[in-house]
């Protein structure tokens, strides 16, 4: 107890220091300079139309020299492109895969300053940590202002199960509010046990003393990344995805006699064409792949990236309230875990374990089980946390870096670092999503200084509206419903995903042929994504089915099984728009299926199901065997597509398509031979019993068929009895 009180005392003392620092910062805010920046921003005008990808490629192949060539289309790279082009610099950006294809689409979706970093800053009297938190809180406010359609304030509950921790956490969270100053989202507050359970009924109530609620921001990370890149393109930047850097080009500097960078040799991975792009400055913004570009510049350079795998899982929306997140500040490995509502699902994560740098990070079963075991500690007994409820799982590689600017290269930089090599390669590494804009500003500042660039103005991106923000309002979706005849759920989705561009998307929608909604054919019945988004996604530079299903739409991140089911329709529309041959369409589908199986956790789900031992009682096994025989009327020893179709037709479901029948078969056909054996059925029922699988359509068909057969037998028995009674009376 004494040690706990001492810890509280240290925290309270640290608050005074933090308060003094914050007060100083707020009192010395340079208001006139901020006003000048706003005036400069008003003079920056966007291009009216977004050039198609073919036009962007043509411009990049023209041989013109750019002021800056940015390698990497994640959040930082896109931020650098927007910062550079709005300063008046001639800007190019190339991305080997797709915008946000790496870590930038696999985050916790939070826009935050870092509560735990502030705790370390106060307890350790660490001014560097304090500055990092203050910068992040400033950037949090900037993101919420720049993209109101893609971001929102999110209350996050910190449950407290020990009475002395209530004042401890309350003081810490209030310090978080105070450091944010006039850019705070909303003020934190305390909740009694009763109020906490009312707002978060899934929470474990025994021994709960109360809760602290604080606010951070939440975003759709891939859409935000794309919006920043598109905004840069509208301002005049030449940007393109699926263009890979093969080699960095150098020339001899006349003034110094040293070899300096002058561009890069690149390849379009779609058309396979190669060419060179000339540039006065090359910026390396490749996240986990930082060292691969640095070694193109200098093969002997020491590696600075220390990759760490962060896995997230998505659970059904009923695991959390739609307007309240949860923070577990004390997991078994010492790392915090968030439990957050997102796009009608629930995100839980993240893990933190060393990994190799790869373009195909894959979540492991151990990491998935770790997250599930941690969240069980905070949910009440009525919530059965089942492995089968994991709808999707993904791994993002966090690019922690050691600072090459310092002699001690073993120490990891807490914040981002900007490094300029002898040949003028400007590398930006580290940092986090929330501070992408500030990272870009620091990078372009360094590039201008290192390469003697001549911008027309200073940085104007703080508060700059990004794609979709300018004409957006919270009630804009009502006009989409009234004017165009969209379903309300679809209209809300389009408004928050595309902002004021939602009308342009909706106009591409096809007629439904129904009384209501008038337009907008859904790609999957459980989600608000419609056919028009696929067509519009191509205008947003989507080139592959993976681009579309994971980053233009967020379907693969929300429910991998639904993504598999929607894939054929998405591929059909893309094939029509992009003039794919039949072979190319099939290749795209197979590539996307592989992505969903490996990187989105579908294979982990299936493999686990197959490993579940058959743990049925004799009574249960006999019951399921009887159901199986009911469907297998011909006593073949297996159930085929024909058997399933006959069974479904017998209880009135004649509308089922061949594709749906194959889906029903595939979910239980573990040996992939096109038929279901009794052992596979028993395996599935064991997995459902153990919680590794939530439900099975095949199991439902078998149960319904058994009920139907029993009802038929009962009718025959009644008919016979009545017949016998009649003859007896005669």
C-alpha cells in the first residue's frame, strides 16, 4: 500500500511540472503566425478533376524533372506529397503496391496522443516524451478538423477494479486533457460502477469500483490515407500506385564533387514497363522497408528498422457498445489492449512481437488467442468469448527505428526521425499514424534545406481540408436518401466514407428494380457497400481485387468470409471497367483469395477448425449421425451438392443459387473433395460445441431436414390412426 501511495504522490507531483510546461506552451502560442498560415492556405487551390491513373503514368514517363520524388504511398509518404505540392514544389510519388497497403491500413484506427507515453513522461520527468505527446495531441485536433467525415471523437472507458487506482488514473487522464489544452476533444469524466455498467453492459461487474472515460479520435485509416493521396493529386502531384523503385540514380555534384541522387528507375507492376524519373530530391518514406531503400543508396549502411508485429482481430458488433471503447491498461505482457467499436464491428488489439519485414504479414493463432484471453478478463460471464466469433484478423508491421543521427544506434527512437545521407537521400522513419502530417512537414523542411529547393510558400497542411471534407455535413446523408433513393444505411456509409464525393459515387449506382431502395445494389447483404463503389474505386486508382476489397472497401478487414462471398461480383464489375480478359479475371480472383486466406486470417480460422478433436458424447454423435443419414438418402456415405439442394428445396428454399450451395459445402468440406463425409460433419459439430465455430449453414440444413422428416412421419402416423379408427366404427 505504501508503495502505491508513493507512486500516486510522484504522479501528483509530476502533474505540476506537466501543467507548468503546458501553460507555458499555451501562453506562447504564436497566434499571428497561425493566422498567416490560414491566409496562405486560403490561396492554395485544388485542381478540379482527378487525373486517371493512365494520365498519371504518362506524366511520370514524360522525362520532366521533379523537385521531390517520394517513395512510399503510406500515410507518411502521402502526407509528404501533400505538404510538398501545396508549398508549390513539383512533386511525384510512387508506391510499389497500393496506397495504405502496408501498416497504414492495419492500425488500431485511433487518432491519439498516447496516454501511456504521458504517464512515462510524468513519472520519469521525461521532457522528450512530453513533447511527443503534446505534438500528437495537436495533430489529433488537426486530423479531426481536416477530415470530419472520416474521423470522429470516441469515448474510451478505463475500468478500475481497485479503489486506490481511481484517483491515480483520474489525475493521469486529467493531465492528458490539460496537455491538449484548447485542442482537447472533450473533457474526461468519472463514472460510478452503476453508470459504467449502464454505458458498457458487457463489462465485468464484480469488484468493479468505477471507471474513467476519456476521449481520443477514431478514423478509417485506409480511406484517410487514400484521401490524403487524392488531395495531393488534385493539387497537382503526380502520384501512382503499383510502381516499384528498382534503382536509385546518381550524378556527380559540380559544387562538392560527391555523388548525389538525381532520380530513380521504376517499373509499373501492372503493365511491366520500366522508365526513369528525374528529381532534385528523393524521399524514402517506406515504413518497414526503410532499410531496403537505404541500401539501394548505400549497400554498406547499417539497418535501423526493428520491425514489430501488431495483430488485431475483429469481433461482432455486439461485443461492445457502438459509442464506447475500452482500454485494458495492464495486460499479461505489460502492453495495453484496446477494445473499440468500428464500422459496426469490434476491433481488439494489439500484440507486440518481433518479426521479419515482409509484404505479406500473417496473423498467428497464438497472437489471436492472446487477444481473446485478455479481453475475457474484462467481459462479464454472459458474454461467451468464442474463437469462432473472430470475423477477421490481420497483422501490421510497426517500423520501430534506431536513430542514425546518434552514435548509439541500438536505442530505439520514441518519435520519428529524419535522416539525410551523404548522397542526399532524405529518410523519414518511425513515428505513428496520428503524427503523419507533422512528420511530413519536418521531412519536407529537411528536403528543402538539403537539396536547395525553392518552395513558393511555407507549410499549409495544418487544418487543410482533404478529399471529401469541404462540403460534408453530418446530415448530408439525408439528401442522398431523398434525392437519389438510396437506403438509409447505404447513404450514411457513403457520406462518412467519401464525404462530399458521395454524390459522385451514388450517381454510378445501378437501379435495383425494387420500389425501395431505387438505386444501389449491395455487394453483400450484410454490409452497406454497393456496386457503384467498385466503379468509383477504379477512379481512385484501384487496380486489383485486393485493392478494392481491402482498402477502397473495408470488407476484408470487417469479415473475411463475407469478402470471399462478395469477391465474384466485385471481380465482374472490375473486369467490365478495366477490360480484363477471362484469364486475367481468374488470376485476380485467385490472388485475392490467397490474400484473404493468409493476410486476413481466413486460413487460421479454417486450420483451427480442422484441428478441433471430436468431443461429442455418444448420444450427440448418434443424433448427428442420424441427421447425416437423413440428408444422405441414397446411403452413399457422403453428402453432395445435389443432396443439399434437395434438402433445401424440401423446406421451401428454392431460391438458393448454385454459388450459395457451393459455399455451404465448402465451409464443411475440409478435405476439399467436393463432398461431405460423416467425420467432417462431426468435426464441424465439435467445433461449434467448443466455440471455435459460431454456426454452420450445413448444420442448420441437417437439423431442418431431420425436423421435416419427423413431421412427415408424424402426419403418416396420425393418418393411419384416423383411418383405423374409422374402419373400427364401421
